[in-house]
């Protein structure tokens, strides 16, 4: 019997899901929680039988959803972290394993790979339109060479030891161990080092200095409950059904599910970003009706202040940090949080219902699960632009085309979303080579439409490469031959 993927608010020990969770890789329904990771990209060089034998053996090291839960319980009871392991494959990986096509995951983007800019995606579900090629506006020529060449799969290793040196050593040892066992089977083409950065309140931040990882779909009731403690969920329901992120694994048994993975190495120009924010703040102060600083201008770009406070929320006592319990019902014209702000583009919280009369469930179904991690030194004020700093963006979803690509293409990169002349997402919006972005429109005074200021803000995040992958069920990986 198949599991019911329409379900929300389940619990990890739900008896109906034990077989599914034994087979499902961890880090999907809940983040693995370790602060350090290595992303080991590889390309098979062996024959398909040898490759399969290695994968079947390696599958016993993968952390399942239930395994992750057991590890968390041990850790909370005073134990140590254990190494967390995921394995994901690209479409060429399925080919190199000699898997019959009927067992390949079906998503069109997965099948084509991220480098194929010619394939046409149906990115707008309604109206007259032509399916579009290169919806992300990527320029593969600018990618790092390892991402330009073939990637068959990626192994994610994560750990948090007692000290940074112990963690680094253990993860380096694991990568060496992997390299040795892969001799004659696969070449390691790239290892990306990720680490969680935190502010002085121990909240996770990204390189521009903003709290990150706040809003994510929640699959377990206990995780939703955490959200409840942090401000409630009366104005934003973060619960999500399993089919937001899971699909049936075509190669597994009846209890086998997997997820599609979008991987993008996004470099951040920290110095350039803050310089431009200074300019935006000066322009807003001059032309608007309110004196503002760069931090405020940053909140207009991101949709939240550096400490995570949503810019759309202000009570009698000043800013009220409702954490994630907010929507834009009291800001239908984008005068508090501009329509182009990153969090509003990527989660319009009701805007598409108001603007297009589209059912709330459609907007909800675009949500992605973010499991990315920062790369590069923690230096929030570097001397030069485009340093080795950024985000190893990872999103998980049931459909790459309908979720990640839709979000990036139809929302972030679209100057006409959600209204004409909204402009692109100032953080991650990307136009095609040679196209010049139009200025976005910024509220000159919080909540007041009288003075709007035009100002162009974009270009401080660039993509250095990526791939679409699938994280199969453990059952499938154990029984390849
Ligand atoms: C939220 C930063 C790339 C999708 C956020 C937040 C920050 C942030 C600071 C607010 C905190 C939170 O809710 O977790 C960044 C940076 C990026 C980046 C610095 C690149 C370097 C992307 C991309 C996408 C994306 C490429 C997808 C196309 C989202 C989503 C949210 C979010 C869905 C949650 C919105 C909500 O539910 O309110 N991001 N992000 N981000 N970001 Fe990004």
C-alpha cells in the first residue's frame, strides 16, 4: 500500500510511515542539523556493474529519515554527533549505472540537466505562451569548470564535532576514505566545503549578514509546534503536505520515495551589496519622506531586517518580530514590504490570490525546502568585491519545473511579477545576457504610497554552477542489480 502524500502534520513515529521513513533519506523532511558539510561531486568511470556494486555497498552508510531521528535523540541525550550521509544522482548518473529508463525519475529538468539551456520548460501554467528555454537566464560559460563538465552524483557528508579542527579533520578523513573506495569506480570532480555561520545570538546567517533559514515548509507536527512557540501560525501556515517534497521513487518498492534536488553555487559580492545599499539609503532619504540607513534599505531588499524581523510588520511599540507568523494582508500595495523584496518574491503569502484570483493551494504548492549552507570565510566586511563567499544553495522539491524553476523564473527573474514594473528580485533576480534591469520602485516612507522612489538594485549574487539531482530511496540504491 502506498503512503498518503497528501498528509500534513504527521509525526516521525507514525506507524503508517515507518517503512517509508526507513527507506527515505534524511535531511529531506527535516534538516540534518550539523554545522559543517562537504559536498563531494563525482563522475563514474567504472563499468555499470562495478558502479552498481559500489552504490549498493555505499547505501548502507546513508542516513535514513529514521536513522537521523535516532541520531538526534542520542545527541540530545548527551551523545556526540555522528556523520550524516546523503547520496544523490544526476540523470547521467542513472545512465552510468545502466538503470533502465523506465526507472529514471521523470522531471524534465532532471532529465535534461542544468547545463542544457535549450530544453523548453512550461513555466507559465496559464495563458498563451511559448514554453521557454533557459528560464533561469544562466550563462554556463561563466561557471566553474567542474560544474561545466559531467556530474553523475553528489555525496553530502555533514558533521559537527567538539572543535572546528576535529570537525575539519574528520570530514577530510571521510573524503579521503571515499576517494580510496571509489578508485576505479568514480572520479571525485569537486569538493565543496560548507559551514553554518551564526550571529552573536547564535542564529544562522548568510554572508550579507541576514538571518537565514527561518521560513521553510514544516512536515512534522512537532516542528510546526516550534513555529507556534516562536510567534504562532495564525497568519502563516507553514505546514506542508509530503507531496511538496516527495515523489514515488520509480526504481524502488512500494515504500520508496525520493526528492529532486537543485544545487547552485551562488557567489555573493558583500562589499558591492553594502555599498549599493548605502546609495539606496541616501537616495531614499533624499527623495523619500523618511531618513533611512543601509540596514533599513537592506530590509527593503530582503523583506526582513538582519535579525529576521519582517519589514512588513510594525506595531505600536515599533518593529514586532513575529518571526514567521505574518502575511501581506495589511500591505496589499507593497508599501511596507516592496513586491520585489526577496522573501515576497519567493513566498508571496497571498499576493497571487489577490492579484490573479489563483487558489491559495497553487501558491502554496510552489514552496521549496531549503537545505543550503554558506561557503567561504566568515568575513562580513571584506576589502574587495566578489570574494570567495556565498551560498551553496540546495532546494528540495517534488517538481523542479513547477517549484524551483517556477520560483526563480516566473517570480524572481520576472520584472512584471507581481505587478507591472515591480522589477526583479534585488537579491537573486537574473536577466538574460545583454538585458538591462529596470529600476524597482521603493516606498519613500514606510506604509505610505505618496512618495515612491525608483532605483535599480541587482547583480550582487552570481551563479558559479550547479546541477539537478535526485535523492533516491535507500531501497532502490540497495537493489540496483
Ligand atoms: C528566504 C537569503 C537565494 C528562496 C531568504 C531569507 C534570506 C535569504 C536572508 C530570509 C530568511 C528566511 O526566511 O529564511 C538568500 C541569499 C541567497 C538566496 C543571500 C543567495 C545567495 C535564494 C534562491 C531562492 C531562494 C536562489 C529560490 C529561487 C528563498 C525562499 C525563502 C528565502 C523560498 C523563504 C521566503 C519565505 O517563506 O518568507 N533568503 N537567498 N533564496 N529564500 Fe533566499
